[in-house]
């Protein structure tokens, strides 16, 4: 797990957000004052100015209704024919048929209810749009009980044509579209419902969340399969390797490193070094010429050279970095099975495969790999450092702290482990609403940055905690320290930009900093994603979609890509709803 991703699964194995202090997406959204769609990460940002819900909580919309909403009550009170009514209008007759249908509906006699609603539709004067829309919507409710989804969609469409902002009909049609597997149309309808209801109904929010996830997964599966591999920025790669201390393949090339220890003449050693694919790959690493590493490692593997195990691990690592987990796994499997290989190589391969499994949402396999790594190399600090991050993801904070403590015992100079232990303790105290433990964790951060003043991660994590505590000025100072230490770390600029929005509502300054991040690293997917999120809030939906698409092309895992597609689809659905219903979102 990369140093730049303190609480997320391995950055190189496809971590989202792209580095820096690892601000979770839910917190990015909260920083902008936006509601979340319960677990999806897909943001419906127009609902940021929410009002408390009134009355009872959300309930399933199953029953028919007496009149369209919004709209006035039908004239005549909707009474059926009877004595004393010498002249009954067509609308009164229609209302009577509808009321009879409602009784059948409540009795569970849906076929009879449909017949009554059909009669109401035929009797109703065509200029009575609101009443007609009600009759169609009620018939759709009866069809829904019979699971006749095509008829539900057709009747709801009629209702919406007559009453374009008819929430009940829109939501019922959205559910029918979901059953008919028309996800795009379902998303547009449920987006309209969310906006019209002011994001107050949990049912519509949950349906939007579900559809966005499904759409995102479908699109990402196809796109990721056919994507062109893309090497991350040098800063990202260096940040990733800096999170390992016992990784042989990332160690500098030793001056006397040779492929044959019996060859001790300088000329001979130089010649052999040039012919070794692995050693050449290591040389390219030092030169930051990363694009050639996979091909040179392959040369070593093809000839089954002395450094075959190292070459397999190095190639697998760069496959992970470019987001090709399918290619990485066989190489990692082979290294792990090589019992005669250096134990640190095998442990490192287990760490990387475990991180890959976590990215693929397979926590059991991930845990098994980390535990195996600890069994075969119990003195390897990297195992405990990265397993600690896994435990945080699994909300096993106490076990995470134990792993960080073991890492620190083995390597007392591990600033990253010290900082991430503080973060774990802070997160536990903050979510548990324990003020005294929060203060203890904050003091821990102060101690870390005092002992390790050159650890940018310590300042970044402390800044995140300070932001939670609304100590914005001090958080800003911590981000400035990060920038001083790592001026080419684009994500720090993104976090500092978000802070300006939350702290001072300074949109111009926030966008300036995020634009600076893109200027520093045009492969920073986190910057494009954040820019897209802000543009949604500004009402610039076309620009937001463009930003999300740029982030999609940079995604390092299929899961990350699915999340980004969800954001993009949410923004696109809002553009369509805006065109259809003339809704203008609140802006920053």
C-alpha cells in the first residue's frame, strides 16, 4: 500500500484518489457540503441545501391516489352516481369509476381495479390533465402489483406527459424501467424524483444509488478490459515504493552487484550487467525510465536468469502500477511458490497480492496473504505496516494499531507507521465520539511531526484530522508544510483547495489550487475527479462530465473506474433532467 494512500488499499494495485493524504471520498463530498447517495460515492450534488424532513419517514408508494399531486381537487368531490344527481358530469363519472377502482385495489382485486381505472380514463374529458394523469398513475399502480412492468411504464409515461413533474408517476416508472433493465431511463427518472423531492426520500435515493452502481460496473467492466495501459506519474511511483522498507527490488543498484559472483573483473562484470535484463531494469528505475522496466524484466524471465524471482516481482509490481492485475497475478503466484527464493521477495509478493485482493474487494483472500507473509517473514516491518492499513479498511482499528506497533518495534524510524498509527487512533476516537481520545490522538500527531519533521505524510494526516476538528487555519499550515517537503505532490494541492472551499468558501482559490495540481501532474485522477465534483455544484455539468471522463481514462482499477462512471452518469442524468424539466440547480 502506497504511502500516499494511508487508509486505502494498495495505490499501485488500483487505489482511488491518486495519492497525497488519502482523503476519503465521503469526506471530499462533506467538504463541499454535499449529500451522499448512501454508500455509492456517486454524488447528487444539487441536493446540498437540504431541509429536515417533516412528518413520517419514507414509505413504499404502493397505493393509488384520489387526485394528482400537485393539483386542485377534482370538482364535484368525486362522488359516484346516485339519487339526487340529475346531471352528473363526465368528470364526476370518471371520478366515481376511479373511486370504485381504489376499493378494488385495496381489496387486492387488481384486474377489476384496472377495469375501473380504464373506464375512468375513457370517461374523463381530455382537457382535465391532472385528473387524467391520476387515473393513468393509479392504473400503473395496479399493473405494478401484477408485475406487468411494460404496462406500468406505458401508463406512467402517459401520466408524466399530462403532468410533467408528477413525482409518483416518475418514481413508479423508474422502478418499472429497473425491472425492464432500462438503466439509463431509470436513472433519469429517479434523478428527477430526487431533485423534485429535495433529496428527502430515502427510497428514491437508494434506487439512484443502486442504478448508478450497476451502470458504473457495467461500463467499467467493458472499458477496463480494453483500456490502454498507462504508467502513473514518477511522483506516484516513487510514493508507492517509499511505503516499503524491505522491498529488495526497490533498493538502489549496488555498485558491485553482479549476475555471477565469480566474475570479479570490472570489464567482465560490466558486460554481464549489461546483458542482465533485471539489472538493466533496475538501472532504468534509478533513471525514472519506467516504461522500459516490464520489457527488460521479461528478458530476464525468458532466459530463466539468476535474477528470475526478482524480475518476476519487479514485472508484477509494474503491472499493478499500470492497472493490469490480471497480468500481475501469475507473476506474484510464481514468486510466492518459489520456496528457494529470498523470503523477503516472497513476503513482498504476498503483500502486493494481498493489496490487489483488497482492491478487488476480496478481504478474506487479502487477509490470508498478509497472515502468510507474517508467518514466513515475521521480522519484516512492511508486513505489519501494510496489514495495519488493511485492518483500518476492515474497521478493525485495535488490530491495526497492534500491527503498526509491531512495525514500529521492528523499525523505530518508520515515520509512516507512526503517522498512520496516530491516524488509526484518531479515527477510532472521532467515530466513537470520544473527546479525550481525540485530544490524545491530536497530541500524537504533534509528537510525530516533531520527531519526524521531514515526513510529509505526518503533516497530511494531521491536516485531515485538524479539518475534521474545524481547525482550518492550522490544517492549512500543515498542507503548506507538505508542499514545502513535496512540491511535486499534486494531491496535496487538491486537499488544500478543498480546504479553501470548506473554510473560506473561496471557490476561486480552491479551483486555482486544483488546477495547479493538474499542471504539476496531468495524470492525477483525483484532481480531475474533484474538479468534476466542484463543477457539478457550480452547475457546469458539461465541464463536470469532461473532468470525470479524464479521470476515468486514468483509473488504476476496474473498481475505481466504476466509481468514476457513477459520478459521470449522475452528472449526465442531471443534464438530461435539466433539459426536460427546466430545473436550475443551486450553485456554489
